[in-house]
C-alpha cells in the first residue's frame, strides 16, 4: 500500500467556508474516491491555511487518473479551485505533489 502525503494552501479569507464544504462532502464524491482507490483519506488544516492531505492507495497515479475520469471530480475541482493559493490555472488535484516519506514507525 502506497502512503501519500501532500500540501496545499487554502486562502486565509476562505478557511471557514472550506471547512464547511468538507463537513458535508457530496456522497457521490466520497463514493468516487473510494471506488478509485483512495483509502484512509484525511485532510488536516492549520489556522494559517496550510492543508495537509494523507491517503493510502495501491497506485497513486492510477487513483488520480481514475478520479480525473469522473464527472463528479470535475464538478468538485471546479468548485474548490478558488479556495487555494498558487494554482496557476491548474485544478487543485493537479498540483498535489506527494512528499517524500523519510520515516515510518509501524
């Protein structure tokens, strides 16, 4: 199982709304993530807007590609794009760059 961690930055003026949106993620989005191989997926948000994402998957590239093929992901990414800093025209899911894991205690 591949363990993936990534960072994004939520705009300071949109933090409250971002939290609200994730309190009720669309059921079809949750189902698509699960069906695409995203497991144990968590988001952590620091008060300054630093967002840390974590998930486990068999193949991250394949899981991303599977999500990219879904209509629900296209709609979700379109709605979420304005919440983030420094996307440079890309969708949030296109700028998720996994961090290098350097230690793991089992």
